[in-house]
């Protein structure tokens, strides 16, 4: 069974631009969570989607948004990029009813904002 | 919301020694505490977890202890090996939301 995949793996943008990142969960997994990882703040929860609905949200500004499609693939969007948005963005998936000990991470997208 | 603190931020031990990483949490509603290991350039992977109704759990060389009264939990690694070198994250779940500590870099000196 293929693991969680994320595209692109690396991305360079400039301030003010917007970016869309994609996450394909493990087949059969319907929950997708997004995290931001930075050296100073560690791993921070962005949001979780389940069956195309946002189920939970972290403490990030409205510039960060996401969505989930009927095939469970998820995208996250960051508008009006700031230098501080440079980070590794990780998504993780788990199947319906599974707990967090059955959550699997993708390889991440490294976003650099110049 | 939940706040998870992790101490120390870096830890260096000699191969074969034990390593202990401590975390505290703030929300008494937290009921699940996973630990993740992230090797350089790789994704985080769950290594052990503990639920609030259990005080200790062990899996080979790693163990986790939980003190609900004091709101802290610890990861114990015995007989450390160079391949244990990585960043370790503790986390807590409250209200279905996973909150991570900032991570600790463990270095095992050969």
C-alpha cells in the first residue's frame, strides 16, 4: 500500500504570492491533517479534514486555508505569503475511526518564501 | 488551548547510556500522549504512546511514563545507540486536537 504523498516536495515563492500544496492520503484513509514545522516553533497543527469537511482547526490566521476532495486528497493554500511562512508543511492521514497512533505522515513540502 | 512544553531542547549522551526526555502539558482533558521520532530529512514516525488511564508503557528499549497529577510525561531510552540520534517530539491530545512540543535533539556519541 502506497504511503502518504505530498507535492511538490520543494517550493520557492516570494512575499505576497500565494501557494497551494497537495496531499494524497493512504488509500482508504479519509482523515487528513496538516502541520507546519519550523525550527523555532516545532510542529504546529493547522487543520484536519474528514469527508470533505474541516473537522478541527489550529491557531493560524485566515491566510491559511484548506479543502478536501471526494477522493480524500487534500490541498492547503496560503495567501499573501510572508517570510515567516517558510517551513516544512506536513500532512498526515488516518482511516475513519482510527486514533492518532494510526496516523501516518507524508514526506512534507519544503516552502521557502523570499 | 493545550500547551506542551518539552525539556531540554538538546540532549547529548554516550552510547550505551540512558536518555530521558520530559514533557509537561497544561490541559487536564488531554488523554493521549504520543511520542514521535524524526530523523534528519525524514518524516515524523510514532515510536510509542500512552493513554491517560495507564501510568507506564514499555516497548523494548523505550518506555514512557505519565504522571497525570503533575501533568508530565517522559520518554526513557535505555542502552542508547547512534541510530537513536534524532529529534523527538512529544504531543498531547485534547478535544481531538494534537498539540506538539517543540522537539528535542538527541545526539548519541559513539
